[in-house]
């Protein structure tokens, strides 16, 4: 089956700046791809090309098998967009906004009203439906924005930093909505600066840096690519730390790193079987354990290794549109 | 086929977005100041301050002023199309419209058509306020409707100037300033406030071909009774000319600006 989104050798320039430099990736239908990268990496440009708001200079971009340059109107019919900035009309109420978009998409007035009511209910905006969108809180506005993207029941949803600046609990609510949509078969491309978001939501992650794709894979693959797996063990009793470290050292053939504060011991674990062996040995030696596990590096570490920059939730949320 | 939206659909999209514009107006009545308070101020200021000096008495002056003032009021009301599009073009909701399978021109058509509502408001306000101050239409309702229709058509033609400015100039202040600088001389060097007979020759010549004078002459003829054909022909020629020049310019600038 051909992928729902296919991007090959995509180049987009703004004057002398190359915002996207031979970008390529593919997204299978019904999956979530997370586009991860620092500000200015080209994430927003990528989304705007997919949403037919920008024309690519070179390369191939297909959504649902349709070329975005040749058949933009048909691509628009497939795709819903939630931009970084509220793309609803603040003067209109929640209902009026959604009815407007429904009417534009060809729904009759009653059908547009029904659709609006359903979506507002689903996004828990029912009580705010009759209020102008400008009075909504940040989280409510994002939800309305997402609802607006869904009026046309798109098969592909592009979310540009959907949770930037949201409270953690609102963010989690939004994640839940995205998961539900994916369960219904929607293909989602979301850009984010939050590694946790990509880790939680995305089936695959494409890491952008300076307009290029620097890595592409499942979150686990990326973690594995960057750093080795480690085994970690924390003895239940502090006097057991030395004995436990000796057992761990013999098994892994390396001197375990030791956190003197917590007593946590860490050693490389090339073979995942080391974990069951460790359990047996510790049991035989009568050493009780408070914490034991295999650990992949976090996406933060992956990100740092791939781009040379720390991940950016703390970076200022400047628009990376025109510059890239 | 692929990239095109059928013309009937494009019109439907434009009308739906015009509905959005009207709804926004209802929600922000202060956006109607230029077609309510402003014409009233002009009416009171000119009618009572200068009426006696210009026409002998405010009452006699109102006969020319009320219909005449409709023209600058509609002309100034065309500013909102350019200013509105200028601020809309950078907004997120505009991106949403553009990412939807609707006619590319629809947001533009919507703003332009919503402007017609403002022109009607300006005309109605002047008719009502004029009546309150003692102005009486000398003809009948058909003539009033005809005058309103001509003013709305002229407004819809002249608004493409402001749409063009809105798409080539950077911010709304620049659009506002440029359009006012362009329209003010047209408004004051016309027969709206003073009879052409009092002007020096060169100014009279300018006023004679000024679309504002021609439109004012048409509206006066229709509302007070009198010859209409000559100024109407001139006014329509101007409207068609402005549309012919600025519609393509505005469309080109619009596509360049918003893709």
C-alpha cells in the first residue's frame, strides 16, 4: 500500500535561505508521525507545503496519492490543518466558526449546525458554544481550532505545534483526542518541540535540523541508534551497594557507574538477557533490590546527539515560518 | 478538475464569507462608526455651520447636502475592504480558508460583498438623519432605491482601489493613510459641499469630471428630481474604468500576497 504522505527530495527556498533541503519521508495511513526539531528547523514550512499554503520549489509531495502542486484543491479536501496560531475567527462564537467552515465545505445549514454541535460536544466546548472565540482560554481555543480542522472529516490531519504553551493537563487531553482520531483511521502529522509528545503519540519520528531530515524511525529505533541500552539496579539496602555492584560488574564485564546519592548502579547491557541473569544472581546472593530495569536513552538525549542542540520546550516559541 | 472551483461554487463561498463579515459587524458595532457617526457629523457640521453662508439657510443647503453627502460616505466606507483584507491576510483564520477546498478568491469576494452592507447603512443613516432635520425626498421610493443601487454599485467598483492598496501596502495604517490621501481631494474638490459656480475655473473643471461630483449629481437628480442622464453616464463610466483598472491589479496583488 502506498503511504498517505510521501515527500521526496523536497526543496523550499525563501530568497537565499533554504528552508527545506531535500527533505524526504513517508507516513503510512492511520499512523502518527512526529516532526521534531528546534525552532527554524523547517517544521512549519513542511506543514505549510503539505497544506498547499506554500508551493515546493523542487521535489515530490503527495498526500493521499495526490500531488500538492498539481491537484491542490483535491489535497485540501483530504487534509485538515491546525496551525501554530489560532485559525478561528475571534469575533465569531464557537458554533458560528464551525458552522462557517461547514457551510464552506458544502454542508447544508442544518447539517453544518449538527456537525458543529457534535464537535463542540466532543471537545467539551458545549457550554462555551455561544461565546465569541476571543473569550476562550488558550486550551479552549486550541480545542476549537482542532474541531475546526475536523469539520470536513479529513483523512490527514496536520498539527503544527498543537500543544505549545498549553498546561500539562490540557496537553494530555489533546493527546487523547489525537489518539482517538488515529483509532478512527486518520493519519496525523504533528510538529512538536516536546520530545515527550513525540514519544507518547508518534509511531514514527522524523527529526529535522536546519531544513534537513537528520533522523527517521520509531522512537525506540532512534533511542537505540544513539546510545546503548543500560541496565540499572538499585539495592534495597545501602550496605548492599558494593556487593550488588560486584555482581553487576561480573555479568556485564564493566564497572558499573554509581550514583552515590541514590545508590543506583548503571552498566551497559548489550544483551537484554542480562536482566534475567542478574535477577537470578542477585537472588542467589540474597541481595534485595528496590529498582531494576533496562533503560533506553531518552529522546532528549537522542535529540541532543542528532542535532547538537538541546530540545527546545524552553526556547522562545518564535514562528519558524518564513525563515524556515 | 483539480485546481479549479466551479464559478457558482466560488460565488457561494464568497456569499458565505460575506455573511461572516456581516456577522462580525453586528458583533462590533463600533466598526460601523465610519458609516453612522461620521456622516452624521458631516451633516450637522456642514448643514448648520456652513449652510447659511453657502446656500442662505441650512434648510436650503440640506437639499443639496443630504444626497451629496451619500457619495463621500460610501467612498470612505470602501476603506474597510482594503484595511480589513490587510489585517485578515496575516491572520490564522485566513490560513484556514486557504487550506480549505474553496475558491481562492472567496475570502476576497466575501470582504468586498460585506462592504455593500456598510454602504447601505451609510445611505440609510443619511436619509433618516436628513429627514429628521427637515430634508424631504422630492421623488419616490423607486428613485431612492435606484440612487442606493447606483451608490452601492459605485462603492463595489471603487473599493478595488482600497483592496489593491490593502494588498500592496504593509500595514493597515499605511492603507488607511494612502486611501484617505487619495479620496480627500476627490471629496472636497467636488460639488458635494459647495456649488461649482463659486469655484475658480480650474477647480470647476476638476470638479466637473470628478466622479464624486458626477455621482452626487446623479443622486441629487434621483432624490430631488432633475436631470440624471449626464452625470449618471459619467459616474458609470468612472466606476467601470476604476473596476477595469483596479480589479485586475487587486487580484494580482492578492494572489501575490496570499498565494
